C-alpha cells in the first residue's frame, strides 16, 4: 500500500501524516509508505502507484478537482479522501467518486473510523482468492467472483471470467471471502455486493442478468443493512 497526501498547507500535510501513522500504530499494523505533495502538478508527475490519497481542493495551480478526475481516470480503484474547508466543492468532487469528504479542522476519531473503512476497501480490491478445481488452481481477485452457488453436490464459483467447479464446500467459501463484500443469502448462495443489480424479499439479480440468487426472508433485513453499508463505504 502507498498513501499520498496532497495539500499546499505544510501543517495540514504534517497533521495528516501524524494521524495516518497513529492509526496504523493503534491497529498494530506496519505503517505503509506515505508520500507528500504540495501541489497538484507534483502529484500528477509522480508515476508510482497511489492506493489511498488525501487531496486538498483549493491549491495554487491545478486544483484538486482536476487532479482527482485525472487520477481516477488513470486508476479507478484509487481511494480518494477530499480534505478541504470549502463545502461548495463537494458536488464537483463527488463526480469522480470520492471515498470520503473530510472537513478541516480534522476530527481524529472520524479520521480513524474512515481510515478503517478505506483499508478494508483496499484489502477487498487487492485480495486474491485461490479457486481449486479437479483440474488445478486458478487465482482471481475477490472482486471478480460474482457469487458462489451450491447446486446439487457441486459448488460452483461464478466469476467474471467463467464458472469453476470448486472442490471445497460452502463453509470454506464463507470463511475465505471478505465478509464486508460477500453475504450468504441462502444456504446455497453467497453473493458479492459489487455485482448486485437489484433485489426483493426473495430474489437477487446479479451482473449481466444471467445469475440470480435466492434470499431467505429471515435474512432479508440483515442482508439489506449489510448491502447499504457496503454502498456507503465504497461510494
């Protein structure tokens, strides 16, 4: 993981760095690389990967709106925090799918809460899962798994690439897949929130229209709550 901070205010850059380091110290995880930039030009000239970005909007030269749009165009998975005192930029910032909007002065408790969600999202995007079949092992990003289905004696992993007949049972997949993105809606189905198109009290339609999963009535409320939380944390 590589975290970038872009703000023309040196004190704000220092404070964000301090909060990031404090968060990882609190969670007993080694702090990733943190790189700082004082303007949009220097940030855009940096060609290395940026996984999480804290971005000021009002800066000399290129403003944060342009920078955010450009970085999202280069890497749609970048997680962007907009950090600013100017609420009038919120609508423009949301157009390039800002993860969170943090107002100055920063509240450390809110900062930690949002960092936890950002790290969780990053892990979900980058985590890869092994799919073992009788023919061999295939490794895919977790995000490529549409759903897992128990069909008769088979367990089928439906993915964006193709279907795989897994040698493992549903309990194995329930424990392996990240819980913030996957939900067991029925004893025969585990669905990926990312690929849901729509749902009602009994049925969930997935990406492309070719997949659907059953939803038991007793799980409906818990599923709906988890799905809405997922949407909130990934917008």
